[in-house]
């Protein structure tokens, strides 16, 4: 179990508080934020102190599990790497997007359960608050009871529905080499993978009832749920009507517009912003943001993109830093109903990141009052202020 920092007061930095950057100290004590004035000071002049980043969807952890498709590593070591990768990029709370799919392999139900068990075992060593989002393929009718049991056993609080069957069949016919790679990753032959997809498609008549049943149970369990890759307004409306209110990665403006019209939050990928468009050829996140059709950004497949996207929005004149940073801190906290984080206010969880405004590099991340990442000149300042007392942390 990692110890929290001794009580400290961070001074001299531009701190994001009450929706604006201001030269106003913030203190840490017992894992919480405080305005107590009589604490040892850490001079962070020249830096930004911002709320810790809250990432609602990231699958970069898959690369830590299998850096190459044929070279998997133990789940515990993968969680350590993911934890540190998140912390080094200012992330203090992160949902790993784990599949629950007919696709099998690392996206199958058995693997999902193994990851959930491994995360429970790793929890005491955790630097950041790592959680799991279940990405439930719609055509998994026979696994509903197992999914609900896993959610209840491991306290899963976030699920999204997605349907990649059409993509699978299109890929099989137009890009057979890619489909063959998917099959290999699942440990199947091409013929077996195609047969599995065909069997899943036969469930189509039962899918609506299956999703409604899951939605009812999610409501009873307090699970927040949404959908992924909505292709049009009709699809988003259908999910919204059963309670799947979060619209994650809409692939068209119509889907995002429908979500906003009915009050559903829209999430887009931060890499889309940084790269200037979708790597999959879908709608550009910046266009939705500029039109008020995107509420929050997520890491998708690259943790460094979160902070970089916020600064890119400022650089491009789309919004100021407080508003841009809220898209990766305050707003995600509100969407997932985390009242104890996402802002720098006394009494809240001590989650923050210290960033060099010239380089945009994260030099410190504090999660729950514990040092998750510390580097550069900021490390020297913390050590000087505490007389080296944190060196053993």
C-alpha cells in the first residue's frame, strides 16, 4: 500500500480553480485537497497545477498485455505498465476498455474475467485509480448471466454496447489479410472465426430483448452505460431509449447531434484531435467540438494524447485552457458521477498534475494524495521542500 504525501502546500504556480487559471495555492493533507495556510510549501513557480485527468475509455493496455500478437505477457506486469503509463501522462483515474465479445481472444468473456481478477489482485499496489469499462458486443445473447455476474462480483460501474458484426463481414470480404490477423489473435482459423461471426449474427432477433434485460439490471446495479461507434441518429436514439445515455465515438455528425438534442453526453478520442482527424476515416472530433457537439475527450489508444489535445484546442483558438482541460477532468467526472474529483477544491480527492507550460510535459502526477509520477525540476522542488522525506515513496 502506497503512503500519501505529508501535508504540503503548492504555491507559485498557475492553478486551475473555479474555472480559471490563477496564482492561488492549493494544499494536500491526508489524501484530500485543502486550503489550510500553515503547511510546508513546495514552490511551483513557472508551472501549471491542473486537476488530474479522468480517462473514460482507453485500450492502450492491450499493447502492454501483448506487445506482439504472438508474445503475450502476464496480466500483472501489464497492469503495472499501464498504471505507470497513465500516471506519466497526468491521468489519475482511468477506465480500461475491455471487450466482452464473440470475437474471442483478448476480447472474449473469459479473458475479461481474467483481467478483472488480475486487477483485484493489483489494487493494493495501484498508483492511479484503474478501473474497467466493459465493451459488450450486442450479439452475445448467451453470455448475459455471466456478464451480470462479473459486473456484480467486481463492482463494474461502466458498460458500453457496440456492434462490430457488419465490420467483420465487410473486412472478411474486402481485406481478407486483416480478417485473418483478427482470427489469429483470437486463436482461431479464418474459417472458425467467420463461423463464429455467422453464429453471432443468427442471434439478431434476440438482441433487442437481451439489451433491454441488461439495461434493467444495470439500472438496478447502478451501472452507467452507453454505446460505441453509433453510425447515425437512429442508432443513437435506439440506445438512448433503453437508457444507454453515453454516446461514445459517434461516427457521424447526425449521431452526435441526436445525442446532444436528447441530453446524452458525447465522447470523442483525443488522438483524433491531436492528429487532426480520425485514423479510421470517421468524423473529425475538432469539428464536433467547435460546434458544441462533444463534451469530453478520452485516450482511446494513446494516453499522451489527452493533455496534448487540450493544449491543441487552445493553440488552434477553439477554446481557452480551463474549458479544454475540463473536457478531460471535470466533465468526465460529472459524466461518471464522480463527485470527489475532476476539480481542485478543498475536501475533494487530491488528484492533480503539474505541467511545464512551455513544453506541455507532465512532471508530476498526484493521485489520491500519493505520488504516481515525479520527474524533472519538479522532483527537485518536492524533495527540497520535504527534506527528502518522499524519496522512499
